[in-house]
C-alpha cells in the first residue's frame, strides 16, 4: 500500500533513461581510449613507484 506514487516515479525515470540520448563527447572518448601517455599522467599524477620504495624508508 502507498507505493503507487513511488512506482510511477521509478517508471518515469526508467523510461527517460531508456529513451534519452545524452550528448557524447567523441573527442574526449577517443583521447581516453587511445591510451596516450600524457593523458594517463594527467589522470593519475601519483608516482607509480612510490609504494614500492616505501619499505626502504621505514
């Protein structure tokens, strides 16, 4: 009992997600999928060897 409004809202949201076509930035997607070294460094600037050398400092 009392779920009519909630179910109707869920149905509305599901229908919007199913039938909507969001804008896709294909240039950004291409840069991400190309795996260029620069893009990887910008996304994860942490030194990849930092954890491995941590035991030497202890």
